[in-house]
C-alpha cells in the first residue's frame, strides 16, 4: 500500500472521530429539577391547624381605666409536613402544630387535594419537630428516612424546597446548600446545628422538604432569618437528625419507649433568669391592686440572678416575652426551651400604681441574659 493511500486512510479516520456527535436537545420534562419535583411532591403535605386561644380585648375607654377583658378566639396557622412512612406518619415542625394537642384541630391536605384529619402523636418543642399520623386503607407516598437514602449534604449541591409558603400549596423553590451547622438566635432563644440554604423559605414552608437533585432528603425546612432585610438565607433541620428523632418518636407513640420529661417553662425561667412567676388569681389581683388577672406576677427573684441585676422585684407583672403577649402560664412561648447561656431575652414588665381612684400602669422592656 502506497504512502498516499495510508495517509488518506488516516485522514478519513481522524475526520470520523473529530466529527461532532449529534446532541439531543433537553426538554423541560427532562430537566433534573422537574423530575425531582415529580418524585417528591406527592410526599409533601399541607397542614392547617385551628385551636382556641385566649385574647385580651380592650377599647380606648377601657385602656384609660386599665380594664381588660379576656375572650376565647380561634387561631389558625398554615404549614407543611412530609410523609415519611407509607402507613401515614408525617414529620413537621413543632411550632406548626402548636403544643396544646387536646385543643388543636389538624387537617392535612395531600398534593392530589385529598384531605385527612391528623392526630398529633408526639411533639418535641426543643427539637422543633412533631410526629403526626393520618389513616386510609391504601398506602401513602413517602420519602425514605433510612440513613443510606439521605442526601450527603455537600456544600454547593443543588437543593429544592417544597412546601406551602403563605398558604400557596405545592410551591417549589431552588438554590444550593450554603452552609452546615449554623446557629440561629431569636428573641426566644438559640437553635443550633441547622443547615443554611439560599432556596426561598417563607412562612408556611416550615416542616416542608428540602431535597437534593436525586430527590433525597436534605432536611426539614425550619426558619427564615426574620426581622432583617436579607434575602437568600433560610434554614433546615438536617435529615440525619430528623431520622434519629423520628425513630424515637414512633417508639414513644407506640408505647415502646418512655418520653423524656422536660423541665417546665416556669422552672426554666427560674433556672436561667432567677424569675419565679405565677398565674394571677382574683385574690392576688386584689392584693396587689391589679386591674385584671392577665399576665404573670413575679412571686420571687433569686439573689445574684439576671432578674435581680435588672432590678425586677415581687409584684411586677410580666405581660410579654419577646413579641409574645403573656396572659398566663399556658401562653409562655415554647421557644424558651432553646435558650442557652448568654442568650438575650426581652421581657415586657408592667408596674401598677394606685393614684387616687385610678390604677396607673407603667410598662418597659427589660432584656435579660440567660445564665
């Protein structure tokens, strides 16, 4: 074979391998996020809760004379949950369903629009997780919480948040996993060990699924950094932590394990701030010249405590903690369980003084640091 023929064959072979391969166009239906949403959405549910709460009712005339009326009112909230077992177990955030299980009606709506009454099996305010259950004969779609099925949670990986922000059901937002092991401080305390993402997480997303590009659970959406002009900072409870918690919660719900006995919130206020509080009875209101039984009266202040340093004393009335109005012990915010040493907490303190026939109220905000 001549040199010219060999050179020609080599040229043909080279051109063959260098020729561009046909590229198949990617359609919207082929996009990874579309497939993820299609896979995960049936497991994400809308949670609607309704409970009876007490509210202080006033009008300008009553405010002038420091007279208040307490009445019952219905309070509703919207949130999200994730089916994590085909038998109907749902995990969500504890703050979505509240803590008064006997006074709370919980309705769950699936992605296909079907509604179910839900039973609250167990709520852990410190972990901010709750376990619900719905019932039907057919199995439910569910996301796996098996450790081998969870996302590796790599920084920079693509994530999608599925939930019901502001009540807009079946909403999806996407971003990346921005950071791990974040600490978030609020007026009610500090939450640690959270994941951070720039996927949009808004009120109503709490309890929803944060998943990776394979549809594996990254975490349970928990909070957005509120009260500040920021964008792209949302938080989630890591899936591994949720998995371990759910295993314990199901065992507790079945009676196979005893639930831990948490300290009461009044005990925590005594321990962390040196404040001993009690409900205001009609007799106490009369003895201290208080116009109503709303609030918690300070019955004692521990020596050397943050409360003593702030000059709090017996007879003062706590009427607010953070942005939560305080009517009685039942209205104490459960987030106080997450207060750690050094965390600042704002108390609204009222002092009532008798001036002739009138009771004059003076209020001020006092910030105490937990010890």
